C-alpha cells in the first residue's frame, strides 16, 4: 500500500511539474534565451519565451523529425530505397524534405477527411468503410512519393541524353585552351538543360571553396548516372593528362553509342508489344472454333 501511494505521489508530482513548466511565471528561462538579448542584432527581434510563435517553432522542431522518420519507414516498406533528400536535390526541387513531408501529410489528412465523410454519407458496411478510410490517405501518400520518384527518373533520363552533346562541347573548349573551371562556367552560363543546371551547381560549389574534382565527384554521386560517373573519371585526369579533349570526345562517342543502343532496345520492345493484341485477337476466335467441335464430339461419345 505504501509503495502504491509513493508511486502515485511521484507520478502526480511529475505531472504537476510538467504542467506548471508551461507557465511563464513558474519555469526558469533558459540561459540561451537570457543571453539572446545581448547578441548583436537580436535585441529588437527577440521572441519572449512562452509566446505562441516560440511554442509553434518548438512544436515544429519536434514534429518534423518524427514525420520524416515515419514517412521514410513507410516509403521503405513499399520498396523505395533512395532517400527523399537525394531525389529533391537531384531535380532542383523548390521543396526541402520537411516541406515535402508536410505537403504529403496535408494531402493525406485531406484524403482521410474526404474518405471519412464519403463513408459516412454513403453508409458503407464497416469493413469496406475502414478499408476506404485508411486506404485513401495511404494512396495519396504513395502518389506523391511516386511523383518524386518519377521526376527523379525523368531528370536522370534527360541528363543521360544531354550528356553526349555537353561532353563534346566540353572537349572542344578544353582543346581550344580553356581551363576546366572556365569551360564548366561557360557551359553552365550558355546552356539551358539539365546538364547546365547541374554544372551551375558544380560551379557554385567550386566558388564556395570546394575543389573542381571534388565538386564533380559530388555531382556524379548525386546524379546516379553511370555515364556521368565515367565522364567525371575522365575529367579527374585534368592535371595529369595532356590530351584531355580527345579523351572526352571518345567518352562522348561511347555515351552516344549507349544512348543509341537503348533507343534500339526501346524500339524493339515497342514493336514486340504491338503483337500482343494481335496474338490475343487471333487466339480467342481460334479457341472458340476448337471448342465447338470438341464439345460436340464429347456429347456424341457420352450419348452413344
């Protein structure tokens, strides 16, 4: 009995402390908040502790990692292995991970509300109603996730098809006497495609102090395209190779051959797909014509 009273008192004291800590007159102001007033440029914009804006910011800081972890585990459960941050950065998306997950959460809540209202309005049986209410937000979540995957794959395809021309231009600039950094800057400024935007990011990283080869390696890792990795491997010989323009031109020809091979495979695959409806349209009447005499013969044998 005494242990139960002691446990109840401990739980009650902990709960009362947590409740009273939400009141400004009770809780102790953190040291960072007390020193924030004396920081340069922070005197006029300091947010008093306990205000709505500060509470909203703290709530967001708590919910964002939780939402990111839950959404990431749900994506991996359905076979999505690549991180969302990589896909968003690859496609130069205006959303960061937190904004994209918040957008997913908002659309999923809207789908949940709409599904619940529809289930109540149509008086569905319990089992279909539960399936519909839970399936609508899940389907919405997966649709937005698939949109990010499709945008990433489309970006990779466009990058692969633009790479031969960009490689040839880069080889001509290097053969004309341009340095590697100057050639990359020129292509980034003059181009308008996926390669140009990626090279602009590479040049930005170089201006931030990163080495040229390190920035190119970062681009190859982010792009996830084998042709880009091979091209960056050739460009890494910039300080050692004397005829880098010729090597880049040969690599551009190899990339063009790969693109041509994939185009031929796609054409042959579509040509084979044409025969599927033709085969089905031919087999169905044939099966019917074979079934009629077979059934008639079986009837004669059974009656005889």
